[in-house]
C-alpha cells in the first residue's frame, strides 16, 4: 500500500542559491498550453470567491481568475464581459446609442454595461459622444441626449490603426479622454481609445493580457450544458474554459472534452483529478491543462463522505510526472494553508496554484462583510456544500426556496476572516514563493521543478516548524 503525502508532511531542502535576493526569482509560468501568467496564482471558480472584481484584480497582478458557473449562462457571460471591458488597448466594439434616446436612457445603459461613455449614432454614422461630464449637473434627465453631448463637429477623432503613442499625443494635445477611431474611407466607427485604458496598461505592466490588451479571464463549465454554455462564454471573450467536475476521470468528461476541443479554438483545462492514469487519459482526449485535487480543500468533505482522494502533494507529483512528458501544465487545486505551500506545490511539479481559501474574505470576493463578536468575516461556501446547492436550486427555479431539501453534500460553509484588498494577499504569497525558490537555488519555475528536493518530516518536525503563537493549530 502506497503512502500519500501532503504539504505538512514535507519540507524543502535548502540548497546553494545563485540569487543575491529573493526578488530576483522569476515567477512567470504557464496556466495552460497557450496561456502564460506573470505569477502562478489562480482564483477558484467558487461562488464566494471569483466574479469579475476578483478576476480583474488577479489578472492585473499577473494571475488569472476563473468565473464560477453557479448561475445562469447570461450571468456568467456578463461577468466575462465586465472583465474584458475593464481594460483594453483599443475598445473594438464601443457602446453606441441612438440619436433619439434621452439622457436617462443613456445613463441607464452606461451603468448597466459598466462604461463611462456612449457613442451617439444617427443613420449609421457617428453624431457625437456622451460622457459622464455631460450630465454631471444636469437636472432634467428627460432631455434628449443630443442636446448635451459633444457633437460630431467638435469631436476629435483619429483613423483606425493609429499607434498607441500617437493616440496618447492626440489625447494630450486636445485635453480629451475619449478618442473615437474611424475608417478613413467610410467614416464608420471602428473603435475607441480612452485615457483610462492607457493608464491601466501602464499601471500594471505585468498584467495578464490578450493580444488586444484586454485582461485574461477563464470561465468554468460543467458537463450538463458544456457546449451551450461554452459557446456563449467563448463568444463573450473567455480565454480558457475550465471543465470543472468533482471526479473528472470519467467517460462522460472525456466525451465532453473532445466535443469542446472540436468545436472551440480556446484552451480547455480539465479537473479535478489525482492520478497519473487520469492525467494520461484526459491529455490524450485534448486537455490543455489539468486541475489536481480530490478533497484537499478546507470546505470540501469528499474524503470524509466518500472515503476517496489522494493527499495533495502525492497527487501533484503523480499527475505532473505524466503531464510534463506531454508539455501540459498542471494547477494544484486546494490544500494550501500557508504561503510556503505555494512553493511546495510548484516544487512538486505544478505550474500554478488554484485556490479559494487564500482569496475568500478579500474585498474583491463576492458577499458582504459580516460582524460577529467584534470581528469581521465573509462567507466561504464549498462548491458542493448545502448552501451552494440551495442557491443553485433557487436560480434554476427562479423562486426563493424556504424549506430545506434533501441533497448529498460533499462540502461545508464557513466564515473566514476578512482580509482586505486581495493585492495584499497576492503580495504575501508571491514573496513567500520567491523565498522558496531562493532556498531551492531556483531562478525560474522550471528550475524549481528541476532543482527542488523534499524531505519527509514527522509530526514533531511539523510542530517544530510552527511559530510560537501558532503551536496549538495549523
């Protein structure tokens, strides 16, 4: 019978390092075959962890967020669109409104779509632009938008294809914030450049972006509506689909994976798995990335309810050994409790760490702050918890369900400490990872895979590892 190990069972053996400082460690890595990240952090597709605010924050710092699938297709599509519209070098399809609409209608549409300007069209041609400054002190919102907008005659435009540097010069020269791009031959609107987008591009140089300068974002799907939901999400701009199933080593998942790969050109990550056999079968079916973890999450009770799983460190090693020969990245999902566990996961062969517990409780996580006995908390639901199942049932039926219904659960719901902005959490995790890399004599993630050496420790060794103020628990 094999022995399965997890993070607390091992330590990384310190080695001679060429790094003068841990800040020299390069955390650039692969999420899937075709998606590169500046940092190996991924926020999990959990209803209390990742919607557009978390996905935007992770992508701006170089990671990626996975929008959860526990809602309608329309809801998930909107979350993807909000991420994609948050930053871009050129807005290719700027929001437009008809010349006849009122100020109230224009504002409602802008607020709904999460934008600050509206291009006004008349007979298919650009008639003007309406921005927040046009209604800042306006009292009569029933006036026509055409009465207060900047009309075409006073509008500064540029030809489509203008360089970003030239666009910056035009914006500065005319002291404007929006620059519509027109086709030189037809005069048709082809795009929009804004000062806010340029500032965001320069403020977060390590951000995860697509070829159009938009933030990267992934979206989770299940097996039931995988094709319908997948098509809507890809059309909305999702850069990666995550086929997320509790036990992904199944005939049904392999069939769905092949269907997805034959229909869509984007990468597809598949999980969760915990064995080398599962890795081989899914990679040969077309997986571009693998998600590893059966039951290690603190809000997952699979191992208690089903008695199944593999301790996380062993699972990562087994899967990574196969995936490496195919050139497929592995993400370690769950079980990490301390910053040092990120380094251990990478050392075991993972390219990224997929987590809910690190990011739940942050400002950007969905849900309100709860006060209890003078402390602040936020709710954190396991995806297979009763609370998540109840919410999904309400969404399916479109009504509030007051009575408790019978369902088999493999997760729990807990309160987690409020953590403030996720940027602080990311900073701590990455500094911990860079320190791990320095101790292992690794300058890159690939060198971490090659150089790292583990030592199995006893319970006393783990107790010795804890700080004085944390001797009684993890």
